[in-house]
């Protein structure tokens, strides 16, 4: 879920916290209300479902461990899809009922589709997610000497709505690609393998930070201070920067100017872990929104045989900065996929009206994690309409950008209820919270769209927490959505 502090100011957030004077007892639901009797999803598990929840979480952790960026996520999703019998779309005659197809977008986004028995112009079911997460990008001239102290630093530009201080003192890995004018594509990964070096943004010691203590919450670190150490050993005749550049040039056979044509991201190098003595929570970087991405990919791969309506999982990029660029949801990637599939089904009779009808009749779940009620800061949520971790799939209303109509919301509620999947709702505190998803870009195409998610704690931090039972229920919902009559 996008949080852009240029659109919603942190001052607004802080003011809201100030206004909230009561410490809110989250579990004190209104007397006599249906919402007061909702149980933790853990208490609703039957038979071997608890084992299923934990097994699903292990596979999710494996994916989160390798899928640290949109690119590495794409690579992993392609691997999983091919293992599940999906083939890359190259020719219109592949679009037959039951076909399992991959429609990639520039190695950074993709659509997985299982073609239904009915044509797309009669309807389709799509789950849309994003697999970019907040991170720190390298500037095109990335290696510089520190002003003092004899170290070399990476110059960086943060990506997405982050609380900058959370990225200090965390081991960071450098992941991405470099492309060269002579046509080479070089994959870069430093910091994820055991024994790899990592990069760290160094905070000030409490012994000497008196002059920094008046900084406000959002400026504990400033944007230009998010520069991790990249080297410390100088050569006899040249400085430490020259040594860093020499090491990188030797390792990847590149020139310094090649950093200009590179997509290199600093991401937390920490491993996904279980949180709590009962292991009920999953802690990992990048769950917004690779948690939903994994659920959607697994759900579409679990579609067996030929569904009535074509089932699609759309994994987009750049959501955290407004779905920009040519693999973001504001681009024509999804329309292009629909045009290719509808064009294959209509062949010579295809017209723009067919595409518009297919889009208008598509039913979409915009799946994205959302802010869960924080046990330490309940006053930043409005508890009567907030989501709790472990209490089910979230129906989001009045987030930002778009909202589902009542009849489609009722349709989705019916799917949840018939499949026995616990659900709750989420509406941000008025004038305080909010966040965008890719749903608005699809509702703009006249698709029927609802915004669903699961709650996270420590959202957009370097280590987000989700409930394992929520992730499993989200996956089960998506399967039921694809199969629903
Ligand atoms: Zn987000």
C-alpha cells in the first residue's frame, strides 16, 4: 500500500495522534454488536488446518527470502509458474480453454492466466497486487568519499513512504542489475548469501548526539543522510573511493559510468523469521505487498482444469511511488494483456469494443496489505473500524482513490462467507490515515474492483509483521474467488 508523504503530511498524522486523547481498549467492542463477537481466526481452525497454516507460512518465507525486489520476485514467480505448467504467451493460438499462460512485462511485472471456457468478453476474475516494496535506490554516481572520517559511502535516494530512521543500523544488501551499452546484462547481489558483506547506515552514538536530539520524528534522519558505508580500506596511492570502485569494476567488469544504466536497490538483508513464542506471526521485509503477490500466484496456480471464467493474477511494479513507469499499474500493461487475450479469442473480428467489454465485465480484487491496529499506538487507528492481525481478510473502505460499489462488495462477502473465511473491515482514522493501492487504475478502466488485504504491524519498516493465519486465509479466499459461480 502506497504511503506518500508528499500527498499526506506527517504533520497531519501527528496532529491526529494529539487529538486522540483516550487510550482505546481495542477489544472492548460495542455491546450487542456483531463485531464484538468476532473470534481470532486461530480459534476457527479445524482438523489439520493449523498444520496447513504453518506449512503455507514456511513456503511464503522461502519466497520472501529470495524475492527482495520486483525483479527478483519476477524471476521467482516465473520459476514457480513454469514448474506449475505455465508457458510464456508467444502466439495467439495458445489462448485455448485450460491454457496456463505467462504474460511478462519487461522482467519486472507479469500476468499469470488460466484461460476459461467462456470468452473474456463475458467476464474474467483478476487478483491484482504489487511486488515492489519501500527500499533505497543508488544514485547514478553512487560512490563518494565521506566528508570526514575516511570512509566511502553510497549516495542514495529512498523509494516509497519510509520512516527514514528505521533504515539505519540495519544490514543492507545490494540487489539489482546493470546494463551496459555493449548489450551485457549483469545481475548484482551482494549481502544475501551467508558470508557476503553488507552495507550499513550508521547512526550517532547516544554519547554524542545532544545536538541531534531536537530533531523531530520524521527527520531523525534526513533524506541525504541515508548513505551506507561501502568501504573503509584505502590503497597506498589512491583513496578509499578508488578502491571501492576498483573492486566493483573488477567483480562485474564494468565502468563507473555503467551505474547510470543500472537498477540497484538497497534492501534489508535480514531473514524472514517467526515472531512470538507461539510462532503465530511472520516477520520479514517486503510483505507489502509480496505477501499478497505470493497468495495470488499460488491461488492462480492452484486453479485446476478449465475454469468457467479466465483467472488472472496481475503482479505490478512501482506501486509505492504511484504506479508510475512502464511496468506500473498506471501504464497500459494490463490493458495490453487483455487486448492480446481478447484479440486471440476474437481473431479477425476483434475490435476496440471487444476490449472495452472485457474490461467492463472483469471482476477484480485489488489485493494489498494494510495498516493493522498497533498494540503500542492504538490511538493512531479508530478501533471500531480497524483491522487486527489474526482476525481475517480485510475489506477496505474509503482508503484513497477508489471504492467498491455496494453490490460488488456484497458479492465478495458472499464468497468469503460461503468459503468459511473470516473477514473484517478497515477504514483509516479520519484526517489521519490513508493509503493508495493499484485498484484505482483498474476501476478507471470500468472494471469492477474491490480493495482487500490483510493487516500488518510495522508496515513499510525493514521488518514487517503479519499473522500466518491471515495470509493462509487470504490465499484461500483468492482460490474461492477464482472458482466462484
Ligand atoms: Zn505499501
